[in-house]
């Protein structure tokens, strides 16, 4: 190039992409001029002829094809190599490029090394292309059901098709490389999953050991505090009686937490063993409601069981279903006000037993309902009698119900109450 630096005109309406391309070219020794649209580019070419034009296709008013055609139809500038930047989403882009007389395609996003290689190739062969301009006749071709007239010379057509082919190979290489990286990441994730599974098993084992070892001393503390409150309470001062009550309540809470931690760790380890037998749900729920009535009576809450069925046999683990009912009813009692009512209902449809626990308590805020069955999830709603909650009960209930191939869901309205539903297959 007669000892001077090559000058390249960039035509790009995106400021970000224009600056990126300018930076690459200037840092590799090229003189760069920039235009934001086609009309400005034509004026700049009239003022000073560049060695090459690189233009985006999609631009307002005058797109890259029209700009290319305008340059190639002018005898003064037709030998200027013209590269189109495109996404090449449609094969007709190549045909349109041939019609416009473009010399080269480069797909976006482009690889810097590949871009510089294409520019170097085009500039080195510029003189040879200039000597061939105007030596070929135009031809008609049919593509995609349409007729196109191509007036590019053989050299341009070869260059354009080669650049399209090289772009395809480049993109394929990038895809192969990306696929290899994905395979590596996939293998690493698989290894990490194995490690996480082992860590999770170690955690569950530790929880089971810790909960099991703590349960006996906590049970002893609870038993002795109950004995002292029942048999020696008359000997306590008011403050001592209060302290013993706190010890008893705290022991009950910790024991509940340990039991639920053990249940949850066993269930999450996939070891929910159900002792399924034919069970009359009417008798089971009636007896369970009667046992929980003593707790409800302490808060002056009327706990009722209602059903039109004389009996309803289902194949369930009766101990686990008792655990489910205890949890739902005790929750209803905790969050219901004194002098209110809780209803336990049992019905059936063709294939399922439907159990409902209905309270007229505080309800659950809508924005907090989605996390209700998650372990350790607690809402902003406070219990009405200062009772404590572990946040594990409902997650255990859900896993037990689903272990029976059943479903659990609820509806709730703030300040009006909640209804929990269980559907168990018959």
C-alpha cells in the first residue's frame, strides 16, 4: 500500500459497536474514519477515498446494501473493497450482497483475529480485484423461488462466497469450542453434585445423631419439671413457679424441635417408611380431634369434628396420618383467638378422602403464603397465646401426605382465617 497506513471507513449506527470496531482497528495500525449513516458515508468518500469500507447492513434511511450499491455504481469508487457486517440469519443476505456488489461478509459478533485476517486478505488482493472490475457480464439466477440479477464480477463472487464459507467454519469452530466448555462444566457439575450429595448425607447423619443424643436428657428435664410443678408447686414462691414453668415450656419446645428434626432428616434421606394398613378414617380423625380438644379447651376454643360418613376405609399409615392431623389442628389452635371455633371435616369423592381443618383465626398474608411448606419457614403472624413454633411441621406434613400419593393445599384470608385441605387416595 505504497508505504502508508491503510484507511478504513466504518459505517455503523450503533455507537457501542462503532467504538468497539474503531478501537480494534486503530490498535492494529489502521487509520479509521467513522460515519453513523449511509448519506454521511457517501459525503466522506467524496472528500477522501478510503482503502476499504466496513458497513453494518441494518441502518436507518440508507441500509448497507443501498450504500454498497451506490459506491459500486460510481466509476470513481467502485474498486473500493466493501465489507458487510451482518447476522446472516437468512441465506438471501448473501444474494442481496452479491446484487449490491459487496466483496465480503463478516458475521456479528465477530472474532477480532478473524476480522483482522479478513481485512488483511482484502487489502492484499485489492489491486487484483481492481483489474477484474467490469470484465464480466451480469447473470440472472433463481433462488428461493425468486429471480435475481447479479452484476458482480467473478472475483467479487468468489471473495463473497469464500468469506461466507469462512464465516460458517469460524462460527462452527466457536460452537464446537463452546460445546466442549459446556461438556467440561457439565462434568464438573456432576462431580460437585456427588460431593454435595455426600455432604448432605453427612449433615443428615450428624443431625440424626445429635437429635437422638439430645432427646434423652431433654426428656428427663421435661419430666422432672412436670413432676415438680404437679407435686411440689405449693412449696414454690411465685417467681420459682414461673421459672419452673419456663423450664417446662422450653423443654417441650426443644423436644418437639428434636423430634421434628429427626422426622425431617429421615424423610429427606428418602427413608419415609409407611406401615400401610386398612384404616377407618372416620374413627381415626374423631379420636384425634377428641385428644386435641383438651388443648383447645385451655384457650376456650370450640374444636368440632363433622362428617356425614359412618366409616371410610383407606390404606394409610395411621400413625403418620395422626401426626398430620395433630400438626394441622395444633397450628389452628395456636393461631386462633380464644372463644373462636375450629372445624375438622371429612368427606369423600369417587377416588379420594377429603379432610379439611378450618379456623377463623388470623389468616396468612398473601405475600408469605408461597413459603409455607418450606422447612423452617415462619410467617409474620404471631400465635395468639404466646405458643412457639419450630417451622418444620408443615414441611413434614406435606412430605407425609405426598408419601401417601396424596395432595395438601390451603386457602387463607388475612384476619378471616385459613382452611387446610388434604386429599388421600382411597
